[in-house]
């Protein structure tokens, strides 16, 4: 399985590409925005493709050649305004979904926010609400497709070393999760076809990742 990792240069994305490259029968194609970001992935033996997520759908779709699955891990980041949030977390997400449909790539894994319900929007601080709105509608767009999708809602991300243990269910108590463990969860999700059509929240816990994903 060749997996296109959108947002590969992000912290979760870098972990994910490494784990994919270490997994038999899988290989990563890292979607990056700048050529200078490529060296990390080339050292791992991963293919890279240069794409600006603000380009049109057809241009983005050119990166899908030869891939079997797409993982959307891109984000506008905490230091940008609502304009970039809309352009990346909503518009770019939708364009990558439409590109998957265009190229016949059925498997699509979305890394969302912990809670993207309408209630979460209403309860979010004004500075965070645009992000929740963007994720809400990107998730909804994906649900309305015929793609073999999974939506992952991780808790508060940390840079702690991963433990390999999580709690995953349709709803869980709010908590933290290392980015490294999120990447392990994505990999396990790709390896388990039973996750197709499902979405779940995930935080640090006591179950090994593969066991937690298998029990969904």
C-alpha cells in the first residue's frame, strides 16, 4: 500500500512517514510544500511530491498518481489567522477529498480535532472557534462521500515520547496524546479495514494501539 501523507512535514506527518517506511508492504509518498523539506524524507527512502495546498483540485490531484490511500494531517498551525484556517483546514481538506474522488483513491483518513460537533463550536473561545468550524465542515464533507474514510479525533497533542498505549472510542474523556502515538494510531487504522466508515476520539490510555483500534 502506498500512502500519500498530506502535511508530511508536520510533526505527526514526520512520525507517520517514518513508521510507514518501517512497515512491510507499505510505503509513503510525502506531500510537502518546499523542496528544502525533502531531505528528511529522502533519508527514509520515501518519495516526495511538491504541492501547494492553496492550488486548485486538479493540480493537487496530480500528486495522487500511484497511491492507494490518503492521510490528511495538514493544518494551518497556531500562529496563523482565521484566513489560513479556512484555506488549509477547510478548503484544502475538501480539495484533497475531491482529488481522491477524481483519481479513484478510495481510502482516506482524516486527522481532525478532538470535538467538531455543533456544541463544540458554540462552546469554543472566539479565537479557537474558526478552527473548530473548519474541521466541522471538512469532516462533514468527507462523511457525505462514498470514500472508504476514517476520521480520527485526537486529544490535546504533546511532544512527549509515545507510549504506544491509548484509549480510543466514539467518545472518550478529554486528555492528552503524544504526536508519536497519533502516528501509530493512523498506521494501525490504515492496516485495519474494519475502521472504514468509522470515526473515533483517541487519547493516551492503557491499551496497546493495535488492540485499541481493533476494539473499535
